[in-house]
DNA sequence: TATGTCCCCC
DNA sequence: CCTGTTGGGGACATAA
């Protein structure tokens, strides 16, 4: 027979712990939830780990207890329970109820006493007892069968107090804990103890005499101040011991039979989680329990259109455009679904595309449509000859704005987060990888209609959340219009000089062949230079070079390692060169040629607008945001990016030091603002301040180091990161940073404030109200916490810069349209915009682009934009 | 197909 | 005392 296990939880104490350990999070109803959340986390862990057969959560009742009769000042001077915590107790009670965990409180007694009494009964009946609390007082109950788990600083770590543990920690038995309290008192409960006796003295006395009473009877063996103190406070000691003693014979009205625990039903718990907005816990639940049996999906009636009718084509509809390929450029479309006040409809692709009314409706901007991934839908339709308009709400973008950390694959992914059932994942319907295929028409139709149904519910929920977070403007006035602009940029594409690329490729191929021969010759055998494993064997075993660094799979052969070995063997330099050219060949020549469209010689990148945690864009297939520039050999790749029309130019404009300007503004740092107002070289200025020298004394090395520090500030790197980039010790790097912060005290203040703010609110914000949640900022794990702290400092800077250039793109697109210019915006690379322009518009752009970009927002420092243009991207420098 | 290593950009 | 590396995309090798 399985043994009986009783878990007793000190409800008040755990709620307090959770409250103070976690940031003061709000849910979407404005209720603070941190204590509820922490409490639930602890509860879930206990249920998992202990598998109790019996369970009870005890709470304190009322303000006065029997202890107040003994000592009216008991628990006096205590801070009142913060209202932010009090308001959470009803929810904790509700949660316990749905978990079917009994809770109990008893007039005149504290939770401790209830726990003491029940554990006594249970012990007698042969139970194993586990007590959970944040209060060390309970450790007096430890025995062979009673273990007390005390939460440490956070909520995840606990100390388990067994009699052995108590012995080890204090050198006392558990029942001597109350004697210890009697002597030393307890400031948190306002138990006086004997004045002048602390933990050390108390333990010493008890090791010698055993109990408070024995100590007091043996006073004549003591002397001096100690004896004097014990004599004067004799009564205090006795009373304090009494106060600290848990009453194990309270008149409880429940028995062990009443607190049998037979588990809970996740279906009853989930709605409460949803109500509270516990996304992560919902996920844990859905995947972590056996309730994952395919939920009973209700039938969803819809009409599979055999002809397109007017009732399908009305204002305010959900519009599902099922773009088949991941890369939506020139992709097939599997079909459409429309949901509106008239019903749910599946529209087969061919039927819809042959319908004029459908085309008209799709292109009518007054026919408002809610979609998932507006840009994807618009661009895919554009390739099919339809200019989709009237896109009014994008569930993907809204979800990204609300929380970028939730990676979203499809409609079902978002639906699940928000507790909406009925939608199926794309993967479950289509399979993935090589097996991915279109299902039969009925299944496809059902899938698309279900997506639409989920979108309909989601759009309402997400819009409400955006407004509550004060993020609706960001969504509606920034990201949504930007999606349209990005779609145009992608569809226009960038012209590539294919022949130029091929020439460069042939040339590189020859150089690589020669290098390969040379390297193999130097190594004395032929091997795959691209294989770190094989290369490691050659360098560190055959040639006997010293391995500088290891990776988890073997020797590191990274560039910084090789650079250290460069003067020890001729082969190293050749390998570095081989790597550099090999990268250009495979990624930029061959990689680019693969994605150039044969007929137009254009590449059509996709900007991912809903991916990065900072608000930046990213770019794929091809990635046009990482085309080489630093080294001349690589930079030449840019010669292959040319205007799409004869005689036009590439016009590139970039913000100068936008992140540091944003930092100056956000931090309101006088020194940094002054530097930018005077248009100083900010790295030189930093060097002057960090090294305490005059402008003409700044050496190029000082400027280089100052630049690295600025880089570190902007990108949120650690002292370790800075030490790596400068090749100095971590200590020296830390010294640089602290000298920087002394000179820029506004920045220092900002850094301190933003971390504190993030801990309190759980997130940081950018200029335009973009958010990044940082739950790990309160982690006890140094790495996680440090990373979150640096993120808190960095994201408002990088994210605000991203906000600004996005705004500039919208303003710029409007200007191009209003002035009826032919120039096209082609690319955005984080702090620069790249256009193609007819020669007659160059003079206009030279004025217009900097004007628009510099005034996208008004900061307390000027924004500065540089520009250049030429026959290719290379020449726009 | 997934993971690790390396390297390009801002 | 130590811990450990901004945000991305992509190519290639290798193990599974």
C-alpha cells in the first residue's frame, strides 16, 4: 500500500513570498497577479513533486490571536499588508477551490497553529508530512516524518528542514528552535526576547543548557553583562518562548479525512488561468498533462461556395488568404475563406479569381477586412494581379505588438494563447517538411473557415488589449501602414547585375582553388577546410599549434582564435583568407544568384515585421540587411545591386549615431545632449571624457576604445563582451564602463532607473510604446538576470531607434506619393533607407529624404542624416 | 532533419 | 570567489 503523504501549506506566508519575489504584474483586467502567479507556480510544483494523498492550505484568521492575550504588542509595528497584495487573496482562494485543495482558517489562531495541530495528528497516524512556508518558525515542527520546506529568496528555491538539517544549521534540535526564539526574539513578529542576545549567543547557551528554563536556572554559572541581561529580561524570555511556540492542540473542526486530496480537473482550472491571463501556465498545462487528448472539436457550419454571391462580399469581413508557400512571392494560393455577418464561406481559388465582383471587393478599400499577416496576403495577391485593399486589422501584427516574445506560427498558435479553441494548426492539417501537402478540398475548406472563425474572435480580444496597453496607436498608425509599405518594397524588388556576380564568382573560384591547394600543401594532406572538426585536427594535432579555446564539440577554430595563431604558422593566415572569400562565394555570390528571378533579374526579399524582440525588422531570402561593407573585397558585392531602370541611381541615406542620440534624449544626459547639439564626433567626445584629455590629445587608439564602449552601451553588451571586443581583461572593461558612467551621469541614472522600473513593471517601453517583457529580471540565476538587466537598458534605445526609422518610412512613402515622385524605396537596413531614383529626382531627394528622416520625431537632440548616391549600391557611399 | 560552428550586418 | 557574450539570417558539416 502506498504511504500516506500530507502536504500543509502556510497560505499567507507563501502569498507574501510570491508577492515580494515577483514584479508587480498586471493582467489585462488591471488586477495585480504576481502573488497569485507565484502561488500557483509553487502549488503546481508541489503537486508534481510530492504527489500528496492529503493536502491543506492554512490561512491566518483575523487580526488578533490568543498570542495577543499573552503579549498585546505581538506582531506590532508590522507594515500593513499592501492593498496590491490584499486584492489578490480572493483569487488565490478561487484557485485553490478549482484545484480542489481544501483551505482552512481558525478564529484566534494562526496558520502555524493549524499546521502544527494537523501535522501532529498526521504523524501519529503514520503519515509523511511536508510543510511549505516562507517562515522559519515552522522548523520547530521537524521530525522523523515531518519535513519543512522554507522558500529562500525567490520562489523556486527551498531549503528542506529535517532534524538533521536543523542540527547542521544551528547545532540544535527542532524543539530548541523555540528556545532560541525565546532568547533572541523575532523582530518580524515583534517578539522581544532578551535584549542584547542574538542568534550566536542563543545557540551557545542552548547547546550548553538545553532550554530557556535551564538557562535561567543556571544563571549563577554565568557572569558579567550576559548574566545581567538574562536576569533583567527573565520574564521576556519565558514569554517570548511561549509566543514562539506553535500550538499543536488547537480546536480545529476538520480532520485528516476531510483533507483527502484526489486531484483536480484541468478543464476547471484552465478557465481561471485564462481569466487571470496566465499564458505561460496555460501552455504548460496544455502540453504537460494527459488532458492533451484531441479536444472535442465542434462542427462549424459553413458554405462552400459554388458561385460567388453578394452576401459574401460585404464590409467588415474576416478574409483568409491561404498562401501556400512559406515564401509568398509568386506562391500559389490554396483558397480563401470569408466570414461576415451573412455567414461563413469557403471560396475555392479558381472560382474566386474568375469572379469580377470578388476582385472588386478585394480591391475596394472601403470593404474592411481582418486578416492574418497582411503583408503576406497583400503581396501574394499582388503577384496574382489583385491589389488587395481595405486591410483593417492584422491579427499577426497585433499579437506581435502585444508580446513579441510569443513566437507565432499560425492562427491556431495565437488562438491557443488566448484560450480560443476550434482552429487547427497548419502542421496538423498539412504536415511538414517533405510530407507537406494539400488535403482534399473539404478538409481544406474546414481548416480555412476555422481559421477565419478564430481570427474573428481574436481581432476583438487583441484590439481591446492594444487599447488597454496604450499600444493601439503604435499598431494602427505605425506597424499597420508600414506593412503596406514593406509589401510594396518587397514586390518592387531590387535589380541585380547577374553577370557582374557571375564574374566575381568565377574570380573568387580561382582564388579559392589556389588557396585550397596551398593550404593542403602546407598541411601535407588534403582535407575539408570548411569542417571545423577536420581543421581542428590539422591545426592542433598534426601541426601542433596550441588550442586557445574549446567548444563543446572540440577545438574552436573561430577567427579570433586563428588570429592569435597567425604568426605561429603560415597556414593560419591562408585559412583566414579562405574563410573570408569562401563566405563571399557561398553566401553572397551563390546564395544571391539562387534567389534572383531569371526573367526580371530582381531579388524580392521578405522583411519579417513580427519577429525581433526589439522592434527591428529582419530580412530573408535573400537577407539584404547583411550585405558586406566592412572589408573592400566584400563591399564589392554591392556593385551588383543596381537601379531597375537605365540611367537611374541608388540613393542611400543613413542616420548618424541614431542610437546614441536616442540615448541622450531618453536619459536626458546633459553631457551627451551637449555633444550632439554641437554636432561633435561622439566617439572622440567619449574618449575625451573617459580618458580625461583634451580633444587634440585623443589618440586613434583612445577613440577606438571609446567607440567600443559606445557600441557596448548601444547594444547592451556586458563587461565580458566589451573585454572580448577590445582584447582586454574583464576588469579593465568594467573599469572603462564605470569611467564612462561617471562622465555621463545622466546615462548612469537612466540605466539604474530603467532596471528598477523593469523589475517593478515586468517590462520596458520604447518612445512609441513598444514593449518588451523581461520576466527573468528577477531571476536568481545570475546569467538570466544580468541578461535581462542589459536588455532592459538596451531595448528602449534600439527599439526607439527602430520606431523612428519606421515612422520615417511612413512619412517618406507619403511624400513620394503626394509629390508624385517616381523614386522607389527599396530597402531598410536598421538605420538607413535605400532608394532607386531617376536622375531628375536626385536633387529633390537630397533635400527631402534628410528633411523627412530628421523630423520623423522631435527629440531633445537633433537627428542627423547623411546621404550618398551612385550607379550601384556600392557607389552610394 | 536538427544542431553546432562560423561569420556577415547594424 | 565565479558565473558569461546585443539583435538578426544563412552556409556548411555532422550526427541522428
